[in-house]
C-alpha cells in the first residue's frame, strides 16, 4: 500500500543518504552535545528512519540459529531477525521510528509527527545501573551499549523511564562463554551515530531530513535555541528537564501531555509523559553506587575473555 509516508519517503530519500547535500558541521570536541527536534517541521516522511537503518545496518545483530537452549531457563527468546523491516516501533533493527498524534489545540487541528529514539539522558540510569559496565555515557553526551560486553540482562531497559533498549537473542558474549546456551542476547538502541560524530559528521537521521527538523550542537546552545523556538511558536519543550535532563530536546506547538494522550504507547513505543529525575531516587542511587565498582571490573574481565575467545 502506498501511504503518504511511503510516497514522501520515496520522493525525498531517493535511495541513499549520500545523495543529499551534507550540512556543514564543526567538531565540538568533548562538549556535551544535544539535538533539537522542531516538531512543527516534521512531515513524517521516514527518511530519517531509512537513513538510520542504512548507515547503522552493520551494527545490527546477526544471530546464530537455531538458538541454543536458553539460560537462565526463565529467559524468553527475543527474536526480531525475521522482522527486520518493522518500522512502526523500536526494535534491535529499528533504532528510530515516527510516532504520530492528531490533536486539537486552541481550536486548531494538528498532525504532529515525532521521531522517537533514545533520549541520551545527561545522567542515564541505563549506564549507571548496568551491572557489567556495557552501557556508558561518553563526554560528548552519547549513551551507548557495547555489544561486545552486553549480556542482555535488560537492566537498562527496566530502569530507562522510556524502556528504550531492545533485546535480540542468539548474539553476544554468552555464545562464546557457554556455546551450548543462548543466554539473554544483547540490547540495542540508538547510539547517536557515535562513529560518525567521532569523524566530525552529523548523525545520519539529521543529515537525511529534507525538512531540517533536527539540529545538533553544544547543549547550552541547543537549550537556548529551544527556548527561542518555543517562544516564537508559543510552544512547549520536552527533554530539558525530563529524567533530570536529556540531550534530546523536542519543541512542539502543542502541549506534550496532549500528544502523549494520542500517541500509541506500549512495547517499543515510548510515552511522552513528564519524567522525574530517576537518579534522584535514593534506592536507585544506592543501586548505582553498588553497581559502579562491579561494573568497572566486569567490563574489563568480559572484554579480556571476549578477546581470548575470538
Ligand atoms: S533514554 Fe533510556 S536508554 Fe536512553 S540514555 Fe536515557 S535511560 Fe538510557
Ligand atoms: S542518531 Fe544515528 S543511531 Fe540514532 S536514530 Fe539517528 S541515525 Fe539512528
Ligand atoms: S524528522 Fe525529517 S526525515 Fe524524519 S520523518 Fe520528520 S521530516 Fe522526515
């Protein structure tokens, strides 16, 4: 079926990210970078989603099949490898998708399209609480999961206020450590194109967007820009304060609680509700303090084992 989104995608994407003009981009060194998404501009064409898949496809899981016995036995198989084309939710093969909301605000009707992916929190519980040190935050604000260290226990997903990371069975270190057992697999999510950013390029989804919905820059500048934009459109901001502050800042002409009511939510489809600072919760903070030294040692040991077994 040719939907409006597919039609626009075909017209706009034209096959490859590389065909599109490259925006100029200065390397910001170790500055904490944030992205700004102007939701008044997004037409929901999906070019960003396609670009993410194209550019990051080499990082997607390549599971060994058939899966060996699950260990621990209570762990369920999570297999997206035969559904790699799914693009209406987050999966290990789809790190970005477009949510749509149809709302009336101040007597006017709006269709708002919202590109969703990891928020890259400033103080990310996924990284602070990963027991193996597989998830970490870089100085430039990127939060990423190292697939060579991740054991797929889903702690990151559980503690993430938006439950962003997605699990794939049949990959990862477990198969090297105990080849007869599948273990949990590995968790996947947007890594904000860390390898492109390291080369001074912008993330693929930003580069591919025909409407220039997203921009990237030092967090302070992005926050300033977000406030100017919100003032200009008499709009609203999401991400500046959520979970104590994130490096993904949305600006919308309609309130986010209205959008949150209308969007489809559930597994792989994150909400847009207000989120308190989860790391300010004493229990979580305590867990993080306990996890930190264990994670540091574990990551080192796991990396060494991985190297010896490869
Ligand atoms: S949105 Fe979730 S997965 Fe992403 S950095 Fe924050 S806590 Fe981690
Ligand atoms: S920043 Fe990179 S990895 Fe993240 S959604 Fe955009 S293209 Fe995908
Ligand atoms: S962010 Fe840009 S590329 Fe992505 S759906 Fe919106 S308009 Fe299209």
